[in-house]
């Protein structure tokens, strides 16, 4: 059985943007192989910054890691760029459903495959695999991505990440701006990818109640610090979330 620290181990990381006050102040977390971990917290708590730190995407935002360490399968990721990390199995799906609006759904998916320099046959297999997970995308394969619904765009963004054949997907607020029924559909697919293909997920989310139903463990961030961590099922029932963070879902369940 793989140990936690043999997969993803984030230890006491500090991060900031330019001269601004630190966005992360000693965040530690682990993702065990084969698990779904939720990263919760309200707006500005540091969720996106944590994901960017893991995938080495702070630089393009003029941010930097100022302390602590991140190890992937026991090795420091400090010298790896985002493309190296993708090659090693870590891929991030950015917040806000980034798709190439002028390209078709299928062309968007293909862009995710190129990094591995696949043969035409492999690319076709990978596309089939993504369409099997997201049948809606097969129906919409020739549509311009910019003209598809918000839910379909999120599926394209996730599908493009899956084209890299990742072992760990960092997913930033997949539910943002989507109707609950679509969010449920997306989370069901995430659960199946986890159970049937062993893909691990670190899911940043503001709305706690839904994601806790799918996660194994959860961490709660507040002002750049981890203020709560534990089994998702325990956190969901403890009532602690409502006390420590007033994210939409946590407050909504109080009424
Ligand atoms: P959100 O749901 O709004 O994305 P979050 O929990 O992901 O919230 P972060 O985006 O990580 O939080 O923000 C943490 C802190 O860093 C906030 O104070 C935010 O203003 C700041 N911050 C985030 N991105 C940048 C950036 N690109 N440049 C400067 N400051 C930033």
C-alpha cells in the first residue's frame, strides 16, 4: 500500500504575489494515491494559490513560492515546469473553464493530447476514452467550444486534462456558475474516474456540501492557513464548517 507522502505531499508552503501580503502561510496537505481530496474555503482563502503552487503555475501570475516544499512521488517538484509535471502525471484544470472558443470541442480535446506526442492511433484512442466518459462531448464534437453551454465547457476543460493521461488532477472550482444538476453530473464522472481508473483528484471548491459527498478527505483554508482537516464524512456532519467558514453551502444548510 502506498504511503501518503509517496504521492503528493505539500509541506508548510508560503506563497505571495509581488509585494502583497502572503497568500499562503504554511499550508500542509497530502493526497493519497487513489483518493479524492477537497480543498475548501471562501473567496480569497488561498485555494487557487495552493493549486498553482503544486503545478508550478504561480510564476505566470507574478506569484512565487517563498517557503516550504512540495514532493511528488517522493521527489521535490521545485525544478519542474508545468509541462514536466504534466509528463509526470499532474495536470491542472484552471478555474473558469478555459476553452479555446474558436476551436471545436474535438480540436480543444486534441490540444490536450499533443504534449505526450501521441501517434495518430493513440490520439484517436484517447479521444474515444474521453467521449466514453463525457457522451455529451461526442454529440457536440464539431461545435465551436465557445458556443457550447457552461457545463459542456467545463467537461471540455476536464476532458482536455484527461487527454494527458494524468494520475492526479487539480481541479479549481468545477462547479462555478453551473446549475446543480450539471455539477452533480460532473462530480459523478469524477467519482467514476476515481473508482474505475484510479485517477486521484484535489478539488478546490467554495460550496462544501456537494463536494464533501464525493471526497475522501478535506482541508479547509482560511486566510492562507489550514484551519480544519479530516475525513470528508466527519467534516460534513460535525457542524464545524458552518462555524469556521461561511461559504455558501455551509451557511445554506443551517436554515
Ligand atoms: P477564489 O475562489 O476567489 O479563487 P481562492 O481561495 O482560490 O479564492 P486565491 O485566489 O488563492 O483564493 O487568493 C488568495 C489570496 O491571493 C487573495 O488575497 C487574493 O487576492 C490573492 N491573489 C490571488 N491571485 C492573485 C494574483 N494573480 N495576483 C495578486 N494577488 C492574487
